[in-house]
C-alpha cells in the first residue's frame, strides 16, 4: 500500500521529535512494507534514545547497543551509480536549498519504503550525534573505493562537514566526491581540506544570485567546478543518449560545458568527470529530471 507524501512527512516529523509511538501507529495502519520496514526503524530509534539516556546518566559515551536496520553506507551502488554512497533526507538536511526543491529528484525515491527509511535513519543518526555508527560503516568501505557524499540530502551543519573531512583524511585511499548547495557551511570551514574529496557546486541553491559566494567557493582547493541542471522539455528527461536531449541541454544552458551521460562512471574511459580535478572549471550540464 502506498502512502502519501503528507503522511511520510508526518512520520519524519514524529521520529525527528522522538514521538516513536505515534509514528508506529501511522505505519501500522499503512501496512505492507511501510510497516515491515518502519517498525524496524522505530525499534532502532528507541535503542538510540536509550543509549543516549545511559550516556547522559553515566557521564560518558555509550556505543550503540544495536546495528542500524538499513545500510548506512551502500557499498555496492546500482546501475546508475556504481560507487559507495551515503544519503539523508532531501529538504530536511539541505540548508542551502532554493528553487531545486520544486523539482528535486530525490523525492522520487520515497516511492520505495526501504529507500525512504534508509534516508530517514541516516538523518536521525546525524541529528542524534551518533557519528560512531557512520564511522564504523565508513571504515568498512573497501580500499580504493569511490564514495559519493551525498546522493540525497546535503551537508546540514559545520559539525557534519568537519566529521566527514576528518574521516576522509583518515582514509586517503577512499576517493570521495559530492554536489552541494550548502555554500555557507563550506565557506565557514577553516580547517585542512582532505585531498581525496572533490566538490561540485550545485545550482538551484538559495545562493545562486550571489556571485561573490560562488567565486569564493570556486577558489577552495576541493572545488572542481559547477554542476548545472538546466530546464528542458520533460518528455526528454532522462533520455541522455538521444540527440534531441543533448541539443536541448546545450540550448538551455547559458554556457558551454560537458554533458553528463546520466550514469556515473561512464563519462570517460578512465574516470568520472565529477570526481576528477582534471575537469576543473569545466561546467558539467544535465537536463533537470
């Protein structure tokens, strides 16, 4: 049984506020996979809350008492993204979001209960400060792997950015990249930048009109360049190999650039452009899908 976006957002708000019982009641009424997966996440949230209370009462950090019900970091990827990846909830963890929220593709994943609950789980983990759970998943990434931070969601705070940069510095063999609209957070960071992270400046942010911030962001040593989604006829959306799609993207873009082929890892014979500094200052273009 499908549930509405409004109901999903109600479940999110309840779990973010710690009202597990009300969230459980909604998911139980939804039934099917929404209840089958949802009750696992609710049980996990209760365990986390118990661990946090124990930590407070003892005055020391208590590691999690149970495993996360969904993979925190998907190490396998899929046909469109053959890399390890981490995600959180779109919108809820996107402080720099602007007009992108009107066409954000990430919400499409909410059709699938497992994807929805995995994003929600990771959002709850970060919100509760249980970075130890993410660190364990990160350390299990195979040596030399590529990692995308984030597929869905975005860097939500300076604390989160500092955490990821510290992890990446500890594993220089992991080649990470991402797209972000959290411009202010990256500009606020004043530590050492990891050499194994590549940032793509994503358009559709709340800062699109601020050329001063854009230029400051471009000057950071981690920044490859801009990743630009352009409006095209929705009938062409996702038809990356079609001549009509390519022409529409080029005509819609305000500048020349490299066309994203739609599947990560397939844009060149040896690498992927978004994670490669050899494509520095070259805009990468894609039709909004």
